[in-house]
């Protein structure tokens, strides 16, 4: 599996700076909101998620001349966001232990209290999973990526993705089942 970011200069398909700018602008229009939402799965702070996505686009813009297959640029961008989110969490781990947890975004007025509580429970359960399981689940069920696209984005094999998805779903079920039973009987 080739990485879109590590193509030797001698193999680069030559394109103009204008083409590179158009690629970044198109991806921004198509992917930015979804990438911010993806980053929110990994961070407790919307501003940090937005900053991580901005940094991902900056890195993409710096490397567009090295991308051979523009169809893989979105996957490359997702992998940058996941990696930046992981790095952000590593750096912030110490400070996170010494502050109260962040409040999730305020739900819209139309949402019921049950939906609000269910969403919080799911996000908390997702955040409690090991990082690779969390990444695979978010990419599969939130961004609706195929197993192969997830494997490309994370730089792992398709079988590894399947294993992490299976374990992650099992972990979510174990975390959420007690809470769901309470709602059913309450």
C-alpha cells in the first residue's frame, strides 16, 4: 500500500500550483465539517478540533505536489486529522487529568432528553475504547468509510481494521448494555 504523502519527487505527476490550490479548496468545501466532527470524537474541545483540521489542511497544501493520486487526497487528509488528534491527546493527557471534563456541545431544541443522554453515553463509551478501536469505529460508522479506506487512512491492513471494529463494537456493547437496560426498565 503506497502512502500518498511519501511519493518521491521523481514520480510526481506534475501539476500547476493552481491545480493544487483547487484540490485543497475542493476538499475543504467537501470535507471540512465532517473532519471537524471526526476530530471531536477524539478531543473534548470544538476549538481544538477546528484547529487540528486547519493544521491538516495546511499540511495537505504543503504536500499537494507530492500526491500522485488525487482520489486518495481525502483519505490522506483524514489520516492527518486522526494522527493530529492522537498527538493532541498525548500532549494534553497530563492537563486533562487536572481539569473537569468538558461539556459536550449543547443539543438542539428539537432533541429529546433521552436522545441527549443516549448520545452522551455513546460518546463516553466510544472515548473509553483503545485509540485504534475508536478511530476505526468513528471512520466506519460516522464517516461511513469502507474497511479498505479505513486501512488506507490509518496505514494498517484491512484485517487489522476488521479486528479493531469487532473488538470496538464488543466494547461499546459491554459499556452501553447496562445503561440501555436501565432505560428500558425505567
